[in-house]
C-alpha cells in the first residue's frame, strides 16, 4: 500500500475502533508486529492479502481491508471483554500464548453475539492465520506447532494437509479432550482468569503425556523421522516450565497455585495445581549436567543465555570497499538529500562547542587578541598565545549495527541502507570514527551434521540454544577505512540472533581508543532463530545489553515499525513511518553526539 492509502485507511479504521469500543481517544496505525494494543492505540499488521490470477500475484484491496477490519474487531473485542494486562504474552511464553488463544475465542463469541456481521471479518482473520502458519510451518518449533494445533482444535478447524505432522499433534490433544477436561474448560471459559487457568491446565496435561511415552511431537532442529521416546519425554517434561513462574504473576501478583479462582474455573483446579508441582520445579538431567553459568538459580532451571553448540561455522565477511562505486555515489547523493540540513545543523553545534574551548596563556599557538594589550605594555610577557581543544563530542567512535533478518526485506532494508549511508557519510565528514556492521543467521548443512553427530554420540545438549544455524556477520565499513562503498551491498539474510551479534559489535567497538563509544542498533523485532527458544533469546539479549552498557558503551535501539527495542535498550526510538527512518536516526545520533560528558 502507498502512504496515502495507508493514511486514509488508518483514519477510517480509527473511527471504527472508537465506535466499537466507546473510547474517544483511540487511534489505529498500520505497522509491523501487530495486532497489538499500545496504550490508546491499536496497531494492525502491515500485511497485504494476495490472490493469484493466471499465475501472477495481484493485490486484493477489498480483501486487504476486510482482513484489517477483522484484526481491528479482534483488538476491539479484547479491549471490551478481556483483562489484557493479565496476558503479557511476551513474558509468558507458551502458557501465555495458549491463554491468549482461549481468551480470543471467548471475546470473539461475545462480540459476534452483539454484532453478527463481524463473522465475515473473523473468517478473513482466521484464513490469514492459516495461510501464515502453512507458509512458516517448516520453520516453526514444535511448541509453536503445538500451540497452532491447539488453536485449530479450539476453533473447530481441521489441520491443513500441508502442515506435516499436524494430524498427530491434533491426535495428542484429543487425549485431553474429555468431559470436564482442560479443553472443555477452555471452551467454557467465561473470564480472563479462567482462560489463564485453562492454559496452565493444558500445559500440565501436555507435559504429563511424557509419562506415557508419547511420541507425536516435533522436536526443534530435528527431522520428524529421528524422534525417539527418551528425547520426547525430556521435551514434554520441559514444555511450558520455563515461563510458569513468571506467568503466575499475571494472576494479580499471586502464586498460581494460590490464586483466587474466578467463576467457571472450578472444573480444572486439580490440573492447574498439578502444574505448580510438575517436573518443571526440578532440574532435568540435561540441565543438571549443563555448566552452572548456563543455568539460572530459579526452579525452572532453563538456560537464560543463548549458548551456541559451536561457533566453528560462523562467518565474518569484510565487504569494506567492495561495492560498486557508481551505486555508492547514487546512494550517498540520496542520503545527503535526506539529511543534508540536519548534518549542517550538527556541524554548527559541534563547531560552536569547539570554538568555546581555548587554552590561553600559551607560549605557542595562535595570537590571543585579548592578550595583545598586555603584550604591548608588559616587558618580558611570553604567553600571548592560545590553542584550541577538541570538543568533547568529537572524540567518539560510532558503530551502526543492522538487523538483516528476512523481515527487513523490501522497503525496510532499502531505507536502512539509506540511513546507514546518511549517518556514515556525515560522521566521516565531521571527523568521527564510524563502522557499519550487519548480522543474521542461516541454517548451515555442515553445522547440522555436527549437531547430528553430537546427538548420536549422546552429548548433553540441554545447555545450548543454537544448534544448526551459523552466524552470518558482515562488515560493510571498517573504522579505519575511508571507502564506504560497501554500504551499497547491504542486503537481507534470514534470522536475527541479536544477543550474539551485539556482543560481537561491542567487542569491535571496545577495541577503539575513544573517549566515548556509541552503538546504534537498527532492528524491526525481537531476536529470533529457527532452532532457538524465543524466551531464552530475549533473556539473552537483555543480559548482553546490560553487559555492554556496563562497559561504558552508550547503546541506542532504533525500532523500525516495532517497539521491541524499548524492552531491551536503555535509549530507544521507534520509527512508525518508514520514510522517516533516516531523519529520525540522524536526529537521534545528533542528540547523542552533541551531549557533553
């Protein structure tokens, strides 16, 4: 969609949101990471529904608006009928996602009872979810597949034939679908608290399947055919244990086992209580054997740092000066057009700061006009000179770290490239040291072979969180280089292990001799890999941000249509409109550089 269409659509949907919720201050924006509620704003996903005609994909405008309306109805239903503050799924992990699925079905029923016409938009929303799941099925971890299988079961939707193994997942869930069982309680949920308790009961039921030697789940980074009962039992045993303690706090701060039951929750109290004393409260054999540094001192006993199985296959590619000179000149011209005025302003600020600092009464330097009278009347006066000192902001090294994940494809990576060019060109002209880096990860066949050999040898892999993906780290411009043409070859990769990349960039920056060190991270979402636990990746990034900040490096996160950076970085800026990215990034850099220590 072009920007004019987006603006018009946002205005229309904002009016609809205010009508549905009765809240006059609500607004709607279309951006990455939705659907979600941010204070008094609904964020809808910036996806475009496509239809196929004669083998070509064309835009379906009517279907797109119906889809966005469906997402809007979902957020409005949550706003009207759900205690959304108790469903912080970013912290709650698997249990929270299941609770949100239960809650969404509950609030939809209530919305459709009041507004029967919402069924049409619900159909669009469900169809889009099914399309996304089928497209990403091969990259989903087995807990994500299980959550989707549960969602289909709860909504009465049959598994897709393209979702390999989905039927066995649905069959496993049917074990829990008995009278007064957790699935029945989920269908009968009549409050947010009941949805949370039902989710915990379902997780407890799934984990209890381990005792029966169940063998119908998908294990991350491993072929379906290679599953064995022992490994499955371990994964079932750990399923959902990682986030139970944290998610229990959503029940108004009370421990889950002692929380007040809301009406409709009595049928599964025993299952919910069993969850608090389930095997997640005890160290598994794999966790007990893992190094102590990899394990938290909590009952969940899961690693909180993302430790790679090996770094032998990671690749660092130096692309400094490797870009086409003509492409770089065009990119630089566009960058200067975008931020030329801002650069001139920054230069004036730094110059004024520099001219305000002089060391007077010197024996060498330039003549100090204020000392001329004394020189004329005082015989033997020998210090009529002054020397300028460097401005505090000039003695700084700046690193720009770019998220090159697949979600950055298209307009995002184009503007990130332009943004990097604008910042780098200005910093070089102003005399600052600057480096531009990029990161992503991609599945490596040699690393997969290494993983399979380690597993076959019986090596304990419980303390690791990267198994088959190697890091793909790129240097587009080194600190000591004047040729920045490598920025013209900035392109997307696959996944984004932010924590490991941040440590790598910080180590390079720490090696530079400078009074100040600034590290800017451009990203459009939370860290993610196809073979890693998302919750561990988030904990890992937060821990590494704390470590880097403790080294005296000034960290700034710039979120591209996503506010995830606000949860991790001490200084964060979120860019909602893509075309504003270069200007916003440059303005943020200017504020940091002009700040005196």
